[in-house]
């Protein structure tokens, strides 16, 4: 069973940066595509970014494109989400997830394993 644990969330002012980390254990990390999602109260879970197993390809939601960067260090079993130029609209609980599907996946149901989330709050 793959376990995912997010960290790095917190309170920041609009325009500032934050980096989230997701540590994986219990599986072969390098075999999984990894994704970041977010969910705010009363809203559906929203795709943010994904990265392929070898880091060769990335894909971002339009709302974060140019501001967020997803990366991974397979030797550390860790995926990151660097968030720059944060807006209050980015406030949400952020989740990392692992998928054993090939290619780019943007739908939550395509991800098998999920972390418990980390809160990101951006003040105006």
C-alpha cells in the first residue's frame, strides 16, 4: 500500500511563494505519475498539476500555469509543488496523488493513492 504525506502548507500573503512536498512510501515511487489537486469547502476537487514517472512531461491547469511548478526527486521518493505569485483564489487544501496510468492524467479518478492534504491559505 502506497502512503503519501503532504507538508509545507501554511499562511502566506498574496504575491508570495510556498513550496509543498509530498513524501511517498510503501511502493516503487519512480513507477508512478504524480499529481497535485486542491479542494476548497463546497467545491469539487480540482486538478492542479501532474508529472510523469521520469519527470519528462508536466501538465498544469490553466489557472496555475506560469505560476506553479511541479517537480520530483525519485531518489528521495518526493514530489514538489513550487507555488509562486499566489493569489487568494489559490486558498485550498492541497492533495498529492499517485497514478499508475501512463501518460497525463487530470481526472481525480485516475489516481489510486492520495495523501490527507495540507492547508494553503493566501491572504489579500
